[in-house]
């Protein structure tokens, strides 16, 4: 008999998933819980295990296609009808045999007919994706597959020939010599060839890339956030020389040590206690502001698939050294795709370390459902007033974007100044707690 596996809800009420890669093909034999596909939700890439053991009869979607939850995904030929699980769909009935002619009596049976096997129960059995059934079912082996090998042939490209003055002129004009048709003797590119190329530049080319599940969801969320939330922002330049010295001193002692990001995150968590509006959510339906008792600190992580916010839950309970370890662990899991959905959806206040990209700062867009996001810029060695004189100091720009329905400029500024003071004089964190 056949059974149809429909795309399940992979968590957090997600309504669709994109097929990243099939691990099986039509005609393959698969075992129970064997990974049959990689699917990408709006939050992560997930291995999808098979809920049946049998032969793949049909794949209902192609790689790159987005499938709605509940839509048919894989159709199986089951070797044992008893293995049909959550939502079996019976196979098409075979053509009935022709009725015997009235003139010809039916042939006697050599053996008494055996009773027909009873049909499987129609009761629906709830099955979780990836659950293990301990029924001793035989694990079919996958049929060997062969692939035709196509030798790789590198296209030969002869270097363009030109005299040094012409090469220099091409460099100044931004012209690729290899794209210029030479007219000089022996295939040499001349100045006149460059003039013709400059007068008739090649038309611009472009290409398109389909939005992946994560980038598509990010685009929707950021558009909704920008259109529905009244954003405002404050900036502050902070002398972080003493904080960096503290990090170096702790690292010199050996063992685990904090980073500038973890020290800044610790300051942000402490400042959020004194300005609770930055760790809150505006509930438009209820007309209320929800203040969170815990700080689940979201760390913006750039991955190959797009930007994700990985949460370090209960960050207020961690010191700067523990925060450094937790941030590194969450970032690594986000980049390799092993992070769980819960860690991608539980943050209440976000930090974006844009300084790692070499920029001085920016105005980040709020993560949906949050009232504030802090951006940390690059540290610059800058002439700065210090102890009544001018000295070279390590200076960083900090930005806070906030939901103006929850907090106003005074509260946002107080929060930002609080963070800045602790980074300028890290001993304040010890004194204030």
C-alpha cells in the first residue's frame, strides 16, 4: 500500500518551509527515521527524518520550492501495511479481474482460500517527526546509485597583449584589457582600441537570486517593523580605553576571559535594570506595555543564509566571562545551523556588533516584538580629551534604536549614558551592581 507524508509543523507555528536539498530520489528504499531532506524554515535549516520505512514512490516538491504545512511532501510504497502510520493514503485499487463467462464454470481451487487479511485500523496515530518506533521493522537498504562522470575542461584564456603605457591607461580608465578587441599587429591592444572601448562600453549585466526562507522572513519582519513601529535613535561616543585594558589584563591571567562585546553586553544588561523600558514589548492589541523580568539578550549574527538573532537567555545571571562563552557558543551554532528554534525566538533585547565589519555605527531596525536594539561600532584610536589634556584614546560609537511608544528620548538617553559610563569606567559596574 501507499502512504503520503505531509509537511509537519516544525515548531513555533511556522506555516511553510523551503526544500533546500533532497537526500533521496524516487525509487530509493529508505529506513524509518532516515534523513530524507533538508528544509529551511524562517528560523533555521532542519533535517527532516522519514516517518516510514519503504520505497519512495513520488517526491511532491522540487529543491528550492516552498511547501505549505500540511501539503503532500513524499509518497511511499510501504512493504508492510502495518508500517503505515499517521496519515496513510491507500493506493489506487487495481483493475478488477473480468467476470467469468456464464458458459464456462469457474475452475476449482486446488487449496482452500485463505481468509483475507484484516484492514489496518482507521484510527489516526499521532506521530512526531523523528520519533523512533520500536517494532523490530526490517531496515531496507538503499539501492546503489551510479552517476555519469563528466570531465572538467578549463576554458583557455590567453592573456591580453599591450605595451606598458596602454596597460597603465587601461587601469586608469577601469577597462579590462581582456574584454577589448585588439587591432594592433600580432593581436596587441592599442590606445585607439581603448578609446573605442571607452566610447562603446559593454552593456551592464545583472542576475537574480531567489530569496531563501530566512532572507524572505527577515525582509517581511524588517518591513513590518519599519512601517508599524515609530523608530527613534540616540548616539554616544564612548572612551573604552579602560574597558579594553581590563579585558587584556584578565586575558593575561590565563584561562577564560571576557571580550569587549561581552563586557559591553554586561553593561547593557545592568543598565536595562535601571531603564526597564528597553527590555519591554508594546502590545498594540491590548493597549499595554509588557515589561520583562528576565533579560534574554539577543546577539545579531551574520550567517551565510542571512541575519539571525541568537538569544542568550537569563543574561542578567551571567558575568562578563560567562557571557563571552555563551555568546561564542550561540554564534557558532547559528552559523552552522545547529541552533534550536527556541534560541532564535526568545530574545527580549538585542545587541548588534556592527563594528566587526569596520563601520563606526549605524541605526539598526528593531527586532519585531522588542522595544530597543543597541549597535556597537568599531573602536577607533582617536585624539580625545583626557585628564585635562589631549591623548590618543580608544573610542567607540554606541547607538540605541527604540520604540517611541514604549520609551521616550529621555529614557533612551539615560540608558545610553548609563552604558557609556560603565564602559568608560568599568569599576562602576562593580560599585553599582
